[in-house]
C-alpha cells in the first residue's frame, strides 16, 4: 500500500516535472542571461541591465545608466550573451541530430571534423579578403567535411562509431594543417593572434551582426530539426527499421545533415571551433529526460544555451582582465565526459 | 486478387542477383511460411516486398495495390515488418519502442500524449505477453525478449499485413509456440501473415501455406503437408529426412537422418 502510494506521488511529481521542465529552463535561461550581463569590471545591476534592454526596445524613454554603461550593456555584453546562447543551442542541436542519424553516441560536429572544415572555410574566405562571406565559407567547409566523412564511411562499408571518429580525426588533422598553412603564409602579427584565439573557440568581440546571424540560422534550422523528432526516434534501430515505419530515410538524412552543417558553419564562423558542447549537452539531457527526440531536442537546445552562456561568462571573467578562449573550458569539461561515454558504451567501440 | 502476391521479383545487390524471378502468394487471413536454406534469398525478398530493398524487376501487390511501389508512409500503415534482430545502444524504454509503431499515424507536430495511441501500445504489449516489461530499458533485455518487443511494436502498427523475418530464432520453445499462436489468432482476425522460418516442424504444423526458396527462386509452394516431403527436403536442403505421422492425433514430425553426400548447397565453412 505504502509502496503504491509512494509510486503514485512519485509518478505525479515526474509528470509535473515533464510538464514544467521546458518553461523552467526558459526561466533559468533568462535569469542566467541577466546575471551574465551583470558580470564584468563595470558593475551593472540586473535591474539596470533590463532597463537598458527595455530602453533600446523602445519600451522605456530613458536609459537608467550613463551612456558609457549603457553601451557596455547594449553593445558589448548583450550581443555576446545572445551569441553565446545561440551558439550553445545550435551546437547542442547539431550534436543531438548527428548522434541519432549516425547511431553513434560519440558523434559531435567537433569530433567528426565538421568544425575543422568550417574553420578552414572561414579562415580561407577571411584571408582572401572576403571577411563578410566568412559564414558562407564556414558552411561550405563544414559541408565538405561532412561529405568527405560520409564518403569515407561508404568506402569502409558502413560507419561504425569508432570508424567515424577515426575518419573525423583524419579530416580534422587535414583541415587544421591547411588552416595553419593559410595562416602561416598570409597572416601577420596581430591578425595571427586574433585568428588563433578565435580558432580555439572564443566569443570575444561578438557584435549584434554575429548574434543576428546565429539567431537567423537557428530560426531557419531548428523548426526543420524539431519537426523530425519522431522520425529520429525511428532511427534507433537503423535505416531499414525507420524506412519500414514510413520514414523517408534518405531525404530526411540529407535534409537534417545539411541543416547540421549549416548550423555548425554559422556557429564556427561566429565562435570558432568550440568543442564538445554537441557531445556533452545531449548526453547530459538524455540522462534527465530520456531518449525521445520530441523532448530531447528542445531540452538540449535550452541546456546548450545555458551551458554556453555560463562557460563564456567564466571564460571572460575567471582571469579578468585576460580572456580565456571558451573552447578551452568546454574541452576541460567535455574531454572527461567523452571518456565517460566511452566507458559507458564500451560494447559499441 | 486477395492477399499478397509476389510476381517475377528480381533483386540485384552490388552486382549480384540475390533473388531471381521469385513468385509466391500469401492468402489473406492465412499464415504463410517462407522457408529455404541460408542464403536462399528469403530476407532479401522480404525486404523487396516492403520496399526496403529496390526491386530490379517484378511486382508485389497486396489486396490488388502495388505494395513495393506505394509511398512509404502509406505502406507503413498497411504492413508491419519485424527484422531478424533489432538492437540499439539507446537507453530507450520498452514502451517507447512499441510506441514507434504509431509513427506512421502521427503528424510531425501532434502532441505526444495521445490516449488512443497509449491504449494501442498497451494492448500490443499485452498481446505479445510483454506488459511486465513496459518500463524496462530495451538494451537490457535478452534477445528473445527483444524479439517479442519488436513483435509488439509491429502489432501497434495495426497492420493488415504482418511480415516477420525469423521471429522465433531467439525464442525458447514455449515462447515460439506462443508467438505462432499469436500469429494464428491475428490471421484468423483477417491479417495476412508472412514469416521466414528455419524450423521446418514449425512450418509443417503452424503454417497454412508455405513457399520454398532455393538459390534466389521460389521452387515450390502449397499446403505444408504436400510440400514438405522427403524428396523436396533432399533437393532443397540436401538432407535425408522422413515425415513421421504423429501418434494418437499428435502433429506430424519431420525427422532428419543425415546430410546427403553430394546434393544440396555447400557451406564455405
């Protein structure tokens, strides 16, 4: 009796959690963003931060702070926070989709070489003097890396998780060598250091146009990916099983992989090759909400946004006034998680 | 023409002809066994029937409609498929696996909490005898349990055509008989059932109709008792066998004596 009672209250608590987990994450994201904006050498209170935002949205006649502090919020910290949230959401989404489509728990835009390809494309366009087209270069680079990875998998007769990772290492090494060569050959002093820090993954210097680009790519890709939630569940048992459940396997795979390449390209163009977010976040979220993609995808997006916001805030404030590339922090967190996944899924590798 | 009809089906994979001019009929409301030695092309023909493998030539119709050629979603609402084995590393619950069977009927943005779907899933789990496993994680189940969960998933598709590839291969004898009983009940309810089988005694005693494959072609088709004769088993499997009448009304039994010296397929190992 007591057991049944406990179970019922437990399951109703679980039901409540199921219902409110997404709104709770949205609230947490807004609180996180507000707090992130207050972090930094110039002291800004949460109230002031929102005052500035409302003022610039035309909902408040005057800014609550001086012009300088207003600019710190509106021109520096807010666009950077928005870019961080978007990059985190996009990378988490890309990782979740790749893990489902390739049935590979280790799939991640960074580990499979997409980020390196995107970086090569971005640096190539940048050094060719087409800085404005950098996101396009990144997209083309990540698409090329993806196509190469799929081609090699085909030649190997099917992509097992370990084959995919090895192929990814190879592609990443190749793209990195080409990127280093380009930088070595063309870049000088200052730009060298800047490119290097960006390559390690950094959101320093993100402005509104970056934040807008990230947001636009999410608006374009997220609905396509979210709509495929049920179909992605069907991939759990492989392509034939998904096809027998009515999923247009080939068309869906190409649509989703293109969306993934686009997201990765844009995120790399804005934030550099920030690793492991697409690996860590989906796995952590799966532990909490289960494997069904209808729930997993939106949760991963929000958790990715929160994760990136805090790691970026840490990156710019831990060693203030020096800034750490955020990719170092995500790698510090991500590499042990990678190991954990390897141990947990021992059988597949 | 009622039931499933396969006519002159040919399947070429990687330049090799796996199925050549194969044809058979699976009558509506009957259990049809597809038998034949390893490598005869049973799984490939099943895949081609369901549009999972391209058909190089020939036709597959179900109740007069072009089954291999129709849209995937329409076909998934009509026909359910259970593969030889289905594994995943995802920590997905048994209930969610069975819920996959509702995908062909759900729209992309429809809410997840459909009570009709939940009832169908629960009924399918009960029919397959897996209700007690609903909250278990699929990868932690034994091969036989996974097979029965996949059967429940196929039942959740509310199919009019049920195609199963070796559905009893991982099952103990009681579970085998329960599954065949379930399929017989489904057939009696109007479902057309086709299953690839290795156990010829199961085929003899539980199928209404059998089709025998060898080297990519269907070489015989008809009532099990008239098809599964010592002469056919020698020609197709290369074994000497006898069909023993069941004593006192029991089911007949095929007894296998020894492999033939020269006839039949050669196995590389």
